[in-house]
């Protein structure tokens, strides 16, 4: 099946910085949590503002379709997937990427 594994996408400097900042604020966290954090930030960075269909696989989260809302791109791609895969597909709507502030924001 064709798709884009989030774990194989590049981690640009802005994403690396965001991951580091969030990890610092969380303290210690599991490898699973780090992968989920990276996947969610990659979704925003690469697919923010689009409708995205994802499938969890043993190799990680795979984007099987993406497109602008209302264009039918995602629906068309989903219709081409095997019927036994469809119940495992999750539709996501990641927010557009916005650079994280380099210093913490405080309420003062």
C-alpha cells in the first residue's frame, strides 16, 4: 500500500527545536511518547491545514491520503483502499504549523 510514513520524514531544525522544548517541559517521557510527539508535530508541519487520513502500522503512522477540505481528494483515495483497511483509517485535521516561541510565554 502506498503512503508516507511520518517517521521517515525529515526533521527540519524548527521541528527539532519544538520537540526539544516540549520534551523539556514534560520532563522524562517514554520512547512511545516521543514518537507520538514527533508524529503530531510532523503532521502539523507537513500537512497542517489539510484533511489527512492515517493508518497505524507496525512500522508507525502512515499518511494514506491528504488534501484540501471539500476537494474530494481524500475521499477518492480512500475509495481505492482495500475494504478491510478502511475501518483502521483515522481522519485527522492538523492545525497549520506555527513556529514555536524561542522563550517560554508567561502570564505576567
